[in-house]
C-alpha cells in the first residue's frame, strides 16, 4: 500500500496538471466521470483512486499514466 505522502504527491500532481490545462475541478471531474467531491479528495491525497480512475484521469489530461507518478513539477 502506498503511504499517505505518496497520495498527497499524486493528488498535488493531478491538481497541478488539471490547472495547467485550465480545467475547473468541476469540469475535470465531469470529464473523468467522477464526482467533484471525489476529485477533491483525490487532489488532497485523501482518496485511494483505482487504477481504472487513474487511467481515466491520465486520458483526460492527455498524458500517459506514468507521468502522474513523476513528482518533480
């Protein structure tokens, strides 16, 4: 299991990439087909997204999933 710090880094990376694409959290959650509340939990490192959701997030951002785990940004 990933430690809490990894979830926070992953969430921060997703938020950073979402904002760089100029998506509101609401519109991005809609694009990924999850609730805005759940998207907020992911971005704050409070949720444990499934691989399926991480793939959907990466696809919505137009990146490969591995890029979500590159924490230098």
